[in-house]
């Protein structure tokens, strides 16, 4: 299974997380939106050892993959795209920056 590798700090616990995998994916072609739920773990090794996830976040992408693309792979590539310079993240409790995984690496 492909995943994103990027060192982050979990907002809720302050712990470091480095392994992020898709747990849910919904593509809405009618409304041109894709919803991706990601689970974050301390590391791939800890996840494989049966340790619990630290956080779950759902991201909305205002586009959809072409019919010729594999939605799962397309979603991961969208999540690691760079944050646009003009984008200003909001600041409120529970906010999740849609560019949280920008610069991360998609791995197998």
C-alpha cells in the first residue's frame, strides 16, 4: 500500500508522526470534489507492529481524477503538492491545513 512519509507534529498530542496512509477515499464527479481520510502513525514500523494511530484527518480537494487515473494514487499526489504562495491558512481550533502533507514523499 502506498503512503506519505513526512515528519509532522500531531496537533492533539504533540507527538511526532511520520507515516500517513489513506483510510477512506470518496470521489464525487458530480460536485467535482474528492474527500480523502488519512491516518497518521509514529512510523511505518510502529504501524506494522500493531501500534495505534495518533490522528485522523479528512481533506477535501476541489477536483477529481480523470477517468484514466487511479484515484488512490492521484489523491496521494494531490496531497503532497506545494502550498501556493498566496494561500493563507486559517487559525482556529480543529483547523486542518489542506496542504499539511506538502513536500511529503509518496512511497510504497
